[in-house]
C-alpha cells in the first residue's frame, strides 16, 4: 500500500500536536509520560518532534489521559489559527441582502 504524502496543513497540525504535548508534559520525563500512556518513549519523541504527524487516535487519547488533558482541550489547542489571506478586490466582494 502506497501512502499519499501529507499536505502542508497536515504536517503543521502534527507539529502543533507535538508542541502541545511537549508543553503539557512540562518537567516530567518523556520516559515517564510514555510509560504512563503505554507507548514507547521513541513514539512520544517522534510525535513531539513532528516526525510522526498522524499518530493513531488511541495513542493520542492515551497521551491526553496521561497528561491530564481532555480530548476536547487537546483539539482546541491543536486547531490551526487561520492565516488571513489577501483582501478581495472591491468587485469580488460577495453581495449581501
């Protein structure tokens, strides 16, 4: 099976997940958090560094539980902030009634 390449947005979302998990881990060791979540420290390292940008749902759920985060909190922290694009030209503005 050939895997489709990730889009830039998917890569950025994976990087953001890693940043959030790393911040939530704080001063706790990677080994302790990984063990608490039932995953290897190497898996956690890959997620935190963005080398595994699409971890399995149950892996993310286990990490959230080990870090005291709800899945809702984790989702809210990982939603990308939209980057404003160029403003439309005056003739391109949508008409409102």
